[in-house]
C-alpha cells in the first residue's frame, strides 16, 4: 500500500474499507461462494515452474469465421529449479507449430495438447539463469469453446458480418479471470507478470487500442494496416487487452502523460462529460497512495455488447456502451465506475493478487477508491450514500442469504 498507512486514515475511511471487503466477499459468488454449499476447491497460489518474461504476439482476424490467427514468441525462465518442460494454458485452439528459437532459427519441439493445456518438451534442461523463447503458431476459435459461459470466450467479435443495422463492427477482449488464454497461449495466472508486444493487422479504416504505447503503424497496401503496441512494464496476463473498431479518440493529459478516451462516433462529442474527472482522479489517487500513476498512459474505451461492467486492463480500461446525448448524463451527478477501475491501476495492476482466492483484495481496494474519491470530490454525504446504496443492494437480493463460504 506504499505510503498510505492505516494509521493515517480517518475512522470513516477504515470503516468503509472493511465494509467493502465484507460486501465483496458476498457479491463475488462465481469465484468465492456457492449458494448451497461451501466452495470445495481452494484456489491456492499456483506453483511456479517457469516464469513469463516477455510475450510477443502477431495477430490477424477472420471476421467471417470469428477466428484469430496468431503467432507468438514467448520468452520464459525457470522459476527456481531446472526444467525441461513447459506447460501453457491455451483454450480451444488449433496448435500448428511449437518451436524453440535459437540464433534466429526455429527448431520444432514435441508437445501434447488437450484443448486446455499445452505441454511442451523443451530441447534440453534449462536452469534458472537461462532464458529461452518458444514460438507458437495457432488459431483461436473463441465461439467454438465448449463448456464455458459467454463471459469466458476471451475475445469477442461484435457484428462481424455487419448484419445488424445501426450496430458497429468491433473486436475486443476480456481477460479476467482466465480468459486471455482463449486468445493466446500463456501461463494464465495472476502471480505471473510479463512485458508485451502486440501487432494487430486490421482493416485500415479501423482504430486499435492495446496496453502501453502505440509504437508503430504500417499500411500494408491491401486495405489493411498493422499496428504494434508495446507494454514495457510487466503485468499479469489477464490484464492484456485488444480493441478494434470505428472509434473516435479524444486526447487529454495528466502531468504530460497521455490520457485518452475512445468512443463510437455518436458518443464522441460527449467524451468530456463521460470521462472528464479522469485526470483529476489520477492526480488524487497519486497523492493519496504516495505512488504517482505508474504507467506511461491511460486510456478509457467504451465497447458494444460488453460481458462485464468494466475491466481495468493495464493502461486501457474497458467499459460497456456509454450515453449518446447530454440528457443521459443529467440524472446523476457522479458515477463511481470510472474511479473504481482507475484505482485498480494501482491495486490489481501495479500490485496484483497472487491467486484468485485473493480477488477480494483487488475489488475491495477499488471499492475503497470509489469512496475516498466521492468524499474528496463531493463530500462525506455522497460517500456515505454510496456505501449505503451498496449495502442495500446486497441486502435486498434474497439470493445472497443462501450463500455460504468455504475455507480460505
């Protein structure tokens, strides 16, 4: 928590924090609670055999089939003990090639794959001082995944054939908790962190967004363009993101760092009304934590048919569809979702839980961020109202009374 210490908090702030923790423990039943019996599986910190170091992806899309065609160069290092094996999470893919890269040459490796786990026999025993790079050619087929709910596809194609009128064509990803391994092979655990580089080849008319900075754009002369995004600070695989579509970009700033808002053309004129508090909130959270915003830029994007409320992808938070006229912003003088996701850039992205059993820490701190922001911006009554509304929302749902908790 850096310089933000419990002893420095006000009594009502401490109460709010622990209220959030209790509330979130009840609300996150897909991960930590069941309605009729305790959770039987403890999600312990995953054992580390290999550590991710760098992930490089080169992808393009088949809009008709709703496929992603990918090439990956993933660099790893043994965590402690020497090893001659590597296991990667890879959900529902076709794996075309697995090789080790040495001196610019690929040498094929033996592997087995069961549609969930890619198990690779390395070329030799590697020790913990030796990085190695694996090349994988693959096809991700998210809508053909079996035994998963709609929010677990990892990558989503919105209206790819333009068959729905007045609906844009978009592609976007959703990684939490373990959806990223549905669009690229990785060690899909929160106790792994990796730098990244993603090259996306897309129709030239579209805009792209990913983590980090836009390093280059190349027109390919065939109606497509390749955008390369680089994330030079390590972060967990579930925080990787891509978005492709017809977006307008409104650029803002905070202390010389880019702050940008990506919206559909109809919503773009209201970018400031939707996201206007973002630079001020970045400044506030930088001061209250004692840690300046840790990333090179911050973007907020609104997409169609989103399967979650919002997602704090590192440097690029994703929201569902936003309003398209000023009247839609007149009914409430604040919205805490922007600050919730922003506070995750510190608690969740910069400091990350070791396992999904600790997801409550991510969410409780983000809820706490909402509360201290509201008190800062609008006063204690606004913060107290927000806490009360959250409590009543929980108590008014009779299904919550059925929930019990397992051992943690």
